[in-house]
């Protein structure tokens, strides 16, 4: 069997038409060094390129890799839902197929953090945002680290997206399992999803640079113009504000003002918080 017995941490790799990047993502997973068992769950959303074939190669060579293919395209939200449901570990570290981790201690670092901070429902870390179109690399979030870690609330997260992407996030599986099933009827994106998760416990920030967030022309969000990105975020704010019973209405209003002030015609690199 290819399933690790009692994995402490599951790695959820979500993929869709990422044949150019998937090997680097998987290599960054398999280089991880830790003293506890892990499993790798690859949730593929009906890729039409060689992504699935490459994933099968890795599955054949590793005892702890499981593949979740799909017979039709189900979209990001449902792919995440079934991926999370398939994970068996105490923690779930997410990696999107066009990103990759750069530290062999990534999984050990975040798992140890959650061991030590029971008040946190998830944690995230710093990343390098690499724009392939401009060859520009920047570090995010730009939060001054005054200690080995920081703690943020759901209210803090509602004021703006400083987490930087799913590939930096590791969740307590018991929290994910306890989420209202109605959440999956919304569009699940990392920023509002993390706000919901943070209502079940704080968000822990590990100020180490452990991964690369790749901006490329094929990216679902990054390929859009700033104006298009802002429109998407404003729509998410409206739906999640209502879903959360307007508990963070003031924070969302503050965020909307910031988004509205973003200049028309500017580039995504000028607004890394998007």
C-alpha cells in the first residue's frame, strides 16, 4: 500500500495543468527532513497536460504518495475540499503545484510550531515572490519580526491579505474537519479561507523564508491585471462578510478602502499585498 501509517503531517499538493512546475514542487516535498512520518496527497483537478503522468511517476517511486485524480474538472474550491478530506495527518501543509519549498526543514519547522502553540489553528511563514515575467524577487510579508514568531487574529487577517498564499500555510486537520460545510459553497481562496480558519484559533507567523511563490503568465490569479484582481477581492469580501455575519465588517471596510485606492493601470508588482 502507498499510504503512510499514522502520518503526523499530511502534505496536500493541489495541481492543475502544471507540467512545467510539478517536478520542482514534488522534489521540494521529497527533500523534507523530519523525524516523524508524513504522507503526500496529490489532488489533481483533471489536468489536460502531463501533470498527472508526472505525478504517477513520483507515486510509483515513493511509498507515502497518494494520487487523487478527477474524471472531470471540479474547480479550485471542490479540489481543495476533497484534498483536505483525504488527508490523515494531524497537520496539513498545503503546496500549490506551481510553487515550491526551499528549505528541507519546512515541514518540521511548521509542525513543531503547531506542537508548541496549541492556541493556533494554523501557521504561515515568509516567502519569496518570484515574478517570472520581470525576473523580480521580493520577500513577503514585510512584517518586522521582533521575535521567533508572532500571533495574529481573524480580525488582523480581515484587514488585508499578508499571508501570501496557500503554500505557506499549515493547518490543524481537526479545525479543517470542523468547518461549516456551507463554506465550500463559496469561492475558496487563501485570504478569506484563512480568516474563517482563524475564527477557530489564532494564526501563527513563523518569520523564516521557506518557500517560493511563483508569478507566471499561466497563474490563475497572477495573470490578471490589478483592476481584475481588485474586483475579485471585492467580490470575495462581500460574500465572506455576509458568511461571517458581518463580524468583521469594520475590518473589511478598511480593506476595501485600501483596495479602492490602488491605482488603475498599475502592475501587480506595485501591490504585492494582492
